[in-house]
C-alpha cells in the first residue's frame, strides 16, 4: 500500500512540475508552485523545475556569448591606440609619434602645407646640408634630423607600406631652382630579403616621372650594389637609391643637380 502511495505521489509531482514548466503565465505558474509546496511541504523544493534540456540550452548560449565577448576584447586590444600615420594629425606640420605593427613607435615629420593634410615626410634633402652617402645599415634604419635633412629608413618604409597602401608625393627643386612635382597612387617597397625592392608605384601624375626607371629595382647603397649597371651607381651619385642603371638623367631624384628633394607618403 505504501508503494502505491509513493508511486501516486511521484506521478503527481512529475505532472505538477511538467505543468509548472509549461505554464502559460506567471499566475498559472504560481498556482502550480503552491501545489508543489503543499505536496512537498518544503519551500526549497517548491519551485518549478525547468526541464534539463532547457537549462543546458541556456548554458550553451551563455558559453557562446562568453566566447564572443572574449574575441571582441582580443580584437580591441589588438587595435593599436597610437596613430599609424600622419593622417590623424590633420593640419599638423610638426613632429608626431606613430606606431606600425612590427616595430616600436617612432617620430615622424608631418606635412600639411605641401599637398594637403596628413602626409608623412619620408625624405628631406637639401644640397647644402647633410650627406646621403651612407651605408646599407644607415639607409635601413634611417638617419639625419627630422628638422633638417633625413631619411625615415627602409625598414619603417617597408612596414608602413605593407600595413596599409600609400600614395607618394615628390617635390624637387633643381639646380636652376625650378620646382616640379610628381605623385604616384600606390607606393610600396619589399622587405630586406628583397633588398627593399620598389614593388609598386601605381598611377603617375605630375610634371616629371622621377621613378619611371626605378620600378621593380632593388635598393643600392655605397656598400651594397644591387643595381643593373657594371658600376655601383650609389657610389657614383653618392646617394642611396633604387637604381636601375647609372644613366640617371634630369628626371631622377638622384640627379646631382638636384637642389632640394622631399618625398611624402599618405595612406589611401
Ligand atoms: Ca652595379
């Protein structure tokens, strides 16, 4: 007889819990919970028992959400908080600090008065000061003074143009003080293993195409002859460059009659 009561009690409990779990509204649910309480006479077990699969589904959903949050956090942390070019500095013509993935942050000279806002000066050369007759390591790491003559360095230039596409702007003043300009829509250079090869230039616009024979050329310096001439052009012109042959005419940046050269880049 006791077993029969126990079975009836159990069936009743299951029925009440099922009805409770699928109650249409809060009032119905409370009514079932009251009945469960009266049956158990115990507040701790009077609450409606959710079916196990519902609970597992909720747990899986929470785990998914946690994973999404973790990925978003990782993404946020990976985005550099520093500027990656002069673009965010807008009208600045001052020295600013930028950081490119793969290297420490470094200072650059921004230019907003030459060809619009947001340009980074990568080379500044005046004939009367400084020297560009430098070694491979100097050209790789950069040299000079940002307030005067300088070169940003091939490694930084490689990382900058690899990280995001850049346009190039060239301003040249020759021996006779004639100023001319050139711009290229997509300037990029390779890594050191590729001898910082001039990979792309994009479309040329402007007066003189200063880079027309330099495309796909490797970089050469006084102690690293990567040009296509029997001689070392960097030694002849005392200037590190993406030389092809040593027959550089007046249309070349490496021209010895160049009074002033400024190269600028800007993300596109
Ligand atoms: Ca050579």
